[in-house]
């Protein structure tokens, strides 16, 4: 969390930042952040206490460096893509591509902050799809995140009308 201090293997004190740059939504179940990086920009050292889902709005090439010195992870994201991740060691993300990188990061608070130990999610626990200009009948809780605006909300299920392009994140593990 922002302001926590960790020590690098070399003995340097590192002050952590939030997992995202700007919080867009927060309730008991989820917290949604925006991360936006221009080419060459880095989101500083941070730590995920909750499993999370990354929803890519503008894709680019990225490099994740780990504070413990582990080999970096290289990522390549595209608009409409998504990936879920467990809690992770302290890391930072650098946009090594030639275009802006922007995402919505959905923290699954009830899997990380609330239980005694964080629980992991699998492909069968969370699903994501992108839709445009649709009427849906949703079963159970879903996170809805617009691709072209900052509109983010939790929908408990039932009829739903979406204008524009949206991520629909089904939280199956709550069912």
C-alpha cells in the first residue's frame, strides 16, 4: 500500500506507491484503478495485496521488474485484452513500447483483504468479455468498465443496458 516501506536486497529503503495511479471505484468487493503510462514511463514500486484483473484499454509492450531481482516479465497487451493475476511480490511496470499504455486494474478485495490469507483465482472463477451497445441479462455480480470513459460500476445481476464499448467482468467465485 502507498507509503509502506520495504527494503531492497541491497539494503535500500523503498517507499511503495498505490497499485494504480488513480482510483475510479471502490466498494466492499472491488477497487478499480487506472494506470496510464506514456512510452518510457514507469509506474514505481508497488505491491498487490489482492488478486486482480487487468483490463487493457490501450495496449503496448511492458516490462515488469521485481524488487527481489528475479528475471523481468515482458508483457504485450492490446485493447480489449485482459489477464488475471494473484497477489505478487514488489514490482514496477515500465512502458517499453512506442504507444501509450492504459488499463483498468480491478482488485478483488474479498479475496485478498478480507480473508486471513489471500485466495487465488483461476480461469473458472472470473471471466471477462468485451461488448458494445448491448442489452444483457447478467447472472450474479459483474464489474462493468467502459473502455472509452471512466464509468466503472458493480452490477449485482439482472437486466443491463450498455451503450458504447465495455468490459464485463463476471465474478463467478461469488456465485
